[in-house]
C-alpha cells in the first residue's frame, strides 16, 4: 500500500515547532511498529534556504507543485494575520481543494486558507488572540473562536500551538482508529485525545476602564469579595448608583451582564486555586463564590469544557 503523502508549506519565519509536529504525529520521527506508512515532505513558494521563527535556517527542496500529489496539505501558523498570503500559494491551495485534497490550517495557518476562500460557508477556528482579526477578514466563515480544532469535510483548522498536536492526532485517529492514535500520543507523552469542541484556555483580560470611573473600584471590590453573595442591588449600592443606571453602565463598560461577569471571575478564581492549592472541590466552590459543588462543576464545565478535577490534573502546579 503506498505511503500517505503529507505536504507541509514552509515560508520565511515559519514556526519550527509546527513544521515538526506532523512528522512526529504521523510516525516519521517516532514510528511505532506496524504504523501506517507516511511520506512527509516540505514545499515552499521559492525552494531553497528559509529562516524559521527560531533563526534556524532550513533547506526546502520542493516547490508548490508538490501539493499536486499530496493526500494531506498542512499550512503552519502564518507570521502576520494582517498580511494576505501570496497569490501563488492561494492558487496552489485552490487547485488542491478542487481535487478534494484534505487541507489543514494550524493556528494562524487558518488565515491562509481564508485568503484562498476555502473557509467561506465552513466552520473554522484559529488562535484566540487573533479572533477579532479573523472575524473581520473572513465574515463568510462560521467562526468558532473558542474550540481546539474544527473538522469540516476536507478542511480542518486548529487553535494555538499545542492544539496543532491535537489536530494531527485527530487525523491519525480518524484514519487509523483510537488504538493507533493512542500509541503515537504515548510516544509524544501527550493526552491521547482532546475533543475539538473543547474550549481553548483563553486569557480573560481585565477591562481597561477610564481613570476615575467608579466601576473600576466596584469591579476590584467584587473580585475581593467573590465568596460572598454579590447581588445586583449590592453592587449598585457599592457604586452609589441606582439599579437601572448601574446595570446600563456595567453592560456598556464590560460588554456583559453582572451575572455573566461574576461567573467568569469566579471560574478564573477557581482555576487559580485548582492550579496552586490542594483545597478540596467543596472548599474551592465556597471560596470562589459558587455556593455548592454542583453549581461550581456546572459553571466550570460550561466555560472550560472540562470538570474541575480534570483541570487540576492537567494544570496543577503542585508537585508530589
């Protein structure tokens, strides 16, 4: 049976890590016994010497015509999401797409697929830090900014760096089953399967409010009292505003409701406690202000796509 040919696009400033992921995930670097044969090649718009994002110079021998005979084409993270891909790359991807070749955009590589019009009418994702730019540049795609990867037919896009591993393992699992995928994952010492629908671990920046805005002090006060019963009336009283005025100003300033904001802040607090302490789930539920462990688990799972216990196992900073 002929080897499955995977062609990876290289370019100036390409991520050295993302260039390496497919070779590892498809068994070229760490090949288990009886693993299906993969042929991983690299191509570039202009073959020759290229400098990676780490300053390491690599030699690429194949041009874009290598995509013609590919079974899978992978585009690593594009260096600048505001800079469209060259027309030569776009044309090569359109040609490959017309043949039904599977095309994968890892992280900001999704922008190259978008430039080629391959995401129009399709679900897609990318790194959460570039979600606003992505939504503006590709309004015809069904953007899913919070998930790890999206498989939409013969187009797959993934989120940030580690999600690229999840995405490639998904391809192995899809083609060869869970047992084969799990063997590769064990060799890479990575979780064997994370669902594409699992949310990205998104940094939640504190809103930048104007100096002197009364809500600055109210939000900070609320963060210091998350374990308490923080009602809308109480926060309005702390802000020295009417309930109606406070509700309107809060929405204008934060872009969300008081309840949604409190739930988000409480999950952030719970994340920190899960990562840095050995407190029980019950105690964390109380300290973060959820009231009951059930409410805590429901809200945590709703926002992060996993239960608190799994989050702790994955991200705990405590050492045994």
